[in-house]
């Protein structure tokens, strides 16, 4: 007699989630939710974008492009790997086209499935692959620096008036002279930087200069931008944010935003330059003789600049050189600024001193004599109070 066999369902292997696609990647980030599979078309993924994906809780990232091209050691893949996010890259344009937004999918052994249907395949990027790519890319930094040197020379020749002498930078209505300034640029790491700087922002109240794409983020964290700098291709912040600013500065010669700004009653100042809005924001603040300039979202070193803004790297590099020692990155502020001394701190210190002095006196003969006379006096006071 044959016994009936029981069919057991085998759980699918790999990582499953909902596909979320978007170009450019910065427009995809706000839509990501925990457990999603982010589908991007992004060569040389940078650290800030990768960290935003980790913070959103993505289960995996599928990239149509290589995560690292080898031109320089970009830090995005390392951030994803260290957070345990599965990476699949080089699926190509055809593969990207099969991964439609909102579709359920499963990634297993470098293959992407919808149920049993195979959609596309790519290269699994693990910790060993990231280490190898970083090692090879570091050797390519020399070529990047040579390119940066050449590009910087050409840019300096073209923009020397703005960079070296502040020619063409408009006078501002916002009062910046001898005050701290916070320059905020668009970056996924800005919210964390602003939260870490809360004591400094609350006590020093810096003048906020923001790019158009960062103005709303600053407003959301309780910072009202006094100066907003935007370029022709930027999306305008909400009208209430623009109206609250003392100055609106437009970079370039285009008239893209003129009509929209005119409708809300704003007449922007202009800077005829090819520099990025973040770099113009730094230069505008510097020209107004501030006490110090703190930058959020701009990066602090060459690797950050290369990793973050490859097209405008020369402008970012030269703007930082022009400002020099006045510039401080937001990441350094929590370590450098401990906060003001408050009244409660002084009172607490006095109380501790009094307790120490009283304890010292109590160990002497005089202290014993005082205690001998003080205790009966206290008893009499308590008896009188009780009698009433």
C-alpha cells in the first residue's frame, strides 16, 4: 500500500520587492519606501544618493549602468554593501525597459524575475567587487586630477571676474556682514546635517543662503532662507518660500523664471555666470563679509566633490579656494561647537560648590559646634510652625 505524499511549497529564494524606477535618480528618491527595489540609470553612484536609498529602506538596487566606471573611487556602492543592500548593475537599457514601475519582482543569482518570468540579468556587486573597483579607481585619480587642472584653468580664465574679484555679484538686502552664514545645497544628507547642528542653528541664528532645490528642505527644518539662488533649469520653490526671502538671485542669462517670479511680485537679481547655484551662493555670501560660512550638502574634500558633482567640479573647487579659511563643512560643526554657557549651568556649578564647602566645614570642630546649636534652633522653628 502506497502512502500519499505531501507536496511542500518551497519558498522562493533571493530578494523580493516592488520595482521603483525613475530618471534622474534624485526624482526617484522621494518615492522609495521600505522593501522596494530601486531601479536607476546612474553611472558612478555617489555616497549621498546611496545613503538616501539606505535611509529609505530599499531591499535592492538595480542599475542600468556600472556602479563604478573606474574614473574615481565613488563611494555609493560601498555604502549600499555595508548596509546589506543587494546590488545588481549593468543590466543595460533593454533590461531597464523591462523593469516597469510598480511591478513585483524577485532577484536571485543575478537574475530578475516576475514570478517565474525572467525579466533581465546583471552583475551582482558584492563587497569583494566593491573593494576591487575602489582599488582600481584610485589609480585613475591622477587622470581625474589632470582633467580638473585643465578644466579649472579654462574656467578661471572665463570666470575670473566673479571668482577673484566678485565682479557681477549683486548687493544683497539681507544683512550678512559679521554674521554667521549657512549655505544649503541640494543633497540627501542635508536633513541629517541640519539635525546634528540644531544647537548651533538655534543659538547662533545664521543667515541662510539656499539653492532653489534646497530652499524647501531648509524651510522644513525651521530655517527660512534669506537668500535663494537658482539656475534656469531649476524647479522653483513654493511661492511662500520665495516671498519670505530677502533676495532671489538667478544665475545665467536665460529668462526662464522671469514670468513666474513676476507673477508673485519678485524682481530677482542676476549673475551672468556659468557657475552652479551652490558655488554662486558661496561666493555671494563671501562677498558680503560674513563672520563664517557653514556649508551643508556641498562636501568637504576632493573625493566628496568628485563623487557629488562631476560636471561642476572645477567651479566647486575654485569657489572653495576663493573663500578659503572662512569655509566650514556642516559635518564639523557638532564637534567644534558645544553651545553657549547657560544660566542653569552656572547655578548648578554654584550649588555643587556650596555642597562641597558645607561638607568640608562639617568635618571640622567649628562645623560640629554649628551643628550642635543649629539642630535645637530648627526644632523650635518646626514646633512653632506645627503649633500654628
